[in-house]
C-alpha cells in the first residue's frame, strides 16, 4: 500500500514548520495529498455545529482568539505546503486537538504530529501532554512523531524496525511497509532478553523476514540484549546505526482516560531525537 | 497486494470451498500460500490428559500429528491443482485458534471457513481470529464455488475503527473490483461519527487509493447484519467487507449481533477486521 493521504497537525507551535515540512516531503515522495488540520481546541461537545459563535457575544470574547489562532496556523501550513508543490488542503476543525485528529485520521493513511514539548507554552491553549500517546491508541492509523530536536530533512532512508515477536510488533511491521519500501536500509532489531534463542523464536524471526521480503523489503536482523531498559537500548542502537527513523509497536492500554504506556514505548516517545513511527 | 496468505487446513467438508477462495486470492496476487494444520493441542496438554487423568489413550499423540500431516498433503496437492505456484505446509502442535493466531502475524490475510454447525469445524475460530488477530480474516461459506472476489464488493461503513481496519485490509481487493458499494445502514444513529455527508469522506479517501465507490444509504428497521446481507443479495455482490465487533475482555466472546449474523449466514465470503 502507498500513502495517498497524509494528515498533519497544524498549530502555532515553534515545531510546526518542521513537522509540516516533513509531512509535505513524505507527500511529495509518495504522491500523496496533504491535509493540514488545525483545531480550535473547543470540544465538539461544546460547539457541535462548527464554529458558529455570535460576534460580540461573551462566548466570542473567549473563543474568537482560539479560532483566530487556528486560522493563522492554517495560513502558515498552506505557505509551507504550497512551497513544496504538493496537493494540499487546510481543515479548520472545531474540536479538541486530540479528538479532532482522531476523527480526521480515519480518512488518512498516516498522521503526523510533533513530540510533546511541555516546556512550550502556547498561551491560549492547554499544553499538549501525551498527545502522541493518545493518538497512537485511538487513531487506528500509524502515527509519525516528529522530534522536538531538529530532525534531518527529507524522507527516511535508514530505518530501525523494532521487533519482539509480539502482536504489536507485527502491526508495526505491516503499518510501516510504505516507509520501509522506500528506505535504502532496514534493520530489524530484536531485543530479546535470552540468548541463545529457542527454535520457535528463530522460526518466527525467519517468518517476519520472509513476510517483509515478499513485500520487497530486505531487512537485516540484529539481535541485542536490551538490559533493563529496552527504550534506551532502541535509541542507542538507532544512533549507532545512524538511522533516521524508528518504527515500533506501542505497548500498553488505555484505562478510562488514563493511558498506561509500556516502558519502552514511553521512553522512546519522550526522548527520541529522530522521527518515530508508532502503531497500536 | 497480498503477498503471504494463510489458510486453515483441516478435514472438514468446508475445506474445499475455503481452499478455492485462498487459491483465487493467491493466484490473483502471485502470493505465497501457507496451509496451517493444528494437532488440536500441545504435547504438554496431551501428556496431562493421557497421564494422571487418563482421559485419552497414552500413545495417540502421533496419530494427531499424522491426521494433520495427511490433511496438509491433501491441501498441497489440491492447491497445486488449482494453479498456486508457491505453497507451504505448516504443522502446528497447538489448538487451531492459537496456531492460526500466531502464524497470521507474518501473513497479510487469513482464510477460514464460516462458523457453522458442522461438528468437524472449530467453533468460534473466525471470530477469535478476527477479534484477537492483527490481520484481516476472510470467512468463506461452504457453498463458495470459486467466483471472482473482485466483481461487485459491498463495504459496510459505520465510521468505526473496526470498519476502518476492514477497509484497509480489503484495499487490494477494492482496488481490483469492478464495482464497490459503500453501504451505510441507519447512519443517523452515529451522526457524530459521520458528519454532514455520511460516506463522503470515506469515498474521497478511497478515491485517492484508486477505488471508485458508490455510496448507498439504507434506512431500515432490520438489524444491521440483516440489512447488509440484503444489500449483498440485491447487488449480486461476491464479497462483503465488514468490521468485527465483540467484547474481547471477556473470556467468553460475546459478539455484536452484526458479526454473528455475517459469520454464520453470509452467502458470500466476508472480510473481517477489528
């Protein structure tokens, strides 16, 4: 499958230009349509029929600046997308950021957002905390998390695909295929705590590699002992192999409204200095 | 395209139809076809039953393997006769559902029979795989005789994540279809999920993937499953695509009504995902 529609979050964060540029580069490479979505931050429970606040009203006093900020974010998005020469469209959504993205992501193949930056204050909006985590669980689509640190431009060529025989890893493998197929180098990293591996696990690894190969992806397997900290082991290996993308499944579950992420996923999402593709 | 397809292999009467569908898919995409037959239980479980409990004869485990191997040999012969170039046999010493669940992780699609009353089939297999697996499941009715799956396809769309994953899983088939009908049953009930123009967003998304759909909206007092089957019959569809719904937290799988109806009574193959 190729990416044909990419959804990127548009806002006034200082990370937005790089995030949007990365999404636009992906679209150029895959021949995909780029949708930039800016949310007002006002839940659709509050304004279910779009932004229809009467001018001059008390509500307008509170909400107009939010709507204005979203429009500004979309103007900036359009400028970047137009410069990259991709097919694009702006969408203004009157909803909470995370909820709005989850609903729109249904009609996209990939969702692009920034890593959380709790230090950044956007003044008018609540700080985005654990938004990538929430999106990975609820969007039913792969999520590309663009690091707060400066990321290399252009599309990923050296990919670290994390695998451990779990169902999450299997999902990540399939979800990352369009990116893997365009990479020059894919490493399948198996962080296994026990060596030598038993024959059943070795067979599974062979099956995973065969599955990828039939889709045109020649992945090189690398086995590592993760020690006590798989998350940091992943990031160390990615640096060692000079990768420009990590693809992994996301462990954990959402209980009520509190997300409980597995340790490795949490570490990677918080600390990665390179783009991460996550699936659940 | 599907490049690796898993098909459940056993001795039941529905095996023939199941293999026809799997072979059709494998041939249309030059895919590798893997037949998976299970002994039905692992050796430790067998040993426990044959040992202190003496529920089964002590030296019959080999015959479980032999039966599975014989099924696999028949499968390979039949698959080659149907023109499949790349065929593989897998014998797994485990319960069928667990065997298929694991094997399906390294495939694009799993093919099983419909959940029927036939004593030889594994009850609950398709729904277990659809709800707990990571790949789409194609359930094939016993009466399936080899008709093309990419003539007219009906896609059930209700705005939900399971339906979304089913559409994603069915994409190679939708792209090759002569006609695709996106069917929305009583969409007002999920107005929040659908927005102003139910189906329009999905139609546009699919158009970018090269799939032209016709949106059908049906308002009916019938349950959704029955309504979908009615649409399938009315369009002469050869394939239905639907999300699978259930409560996977519970030990005993309690299915949504739509899924049960489709799993038991669809007259055509159904592609499920959760």
